[in-house]
C-alpha cells in the first residue's frame, strides 16, 4: 500500500522554490533622499525597499509601460489587425476596391503618433 502512494503523481502546481530574504543591510538616508527613492519606486509601481534591492543587485530597473503607452500599444494592435484584414481583402478583390480603407487606416496611424 505504501508503494502505491509513492508512485502517485502529485497534483496541482509545483511549489515555488524561492529563497527567503533572511539577510539585511541597514541603509540610512536623509529625508530628501528617501523621498526621492520613494517617488522613483512609486513611478515604477514598487515599494522603496524592493526598488533599492533591484538597484543594488542589478544596477538598474526596467520600467513597466505607462498607462498611456499601454493604450497606444492596444490601439496600434487593433489597427494592425484591421490592416491584416484589409490585406486579405485586397488579395481577394484587388487594391483599387480597398484603397479607401487603406488610406483611412494610414490616417488613423498618423494621428495616433502625432497626438502623443
């Protein structure tokens, strides 16, 4: 009976093997410096200690996309989808019947990049 239990596969997601943060470095900052670190961390959506750890270990932090950049990416993605659909239509029916759609999409892309 014990042998059967050993051979059973474990179900579910495997446990993460993450090292616990058990060592610390005490860092004293002036209030001005701390506020600067806190502000930079806030812009990246991080806590100040997490920001300081990343800067110490990696020497830099890749910033996440801003809400505006995510919005531009989403809009551009939608336009590229439309452009692919137009390309399929052009291949079926010819360029001149789809020319107005192509011009309209090109104008939208120009507006998107000139507004920001």
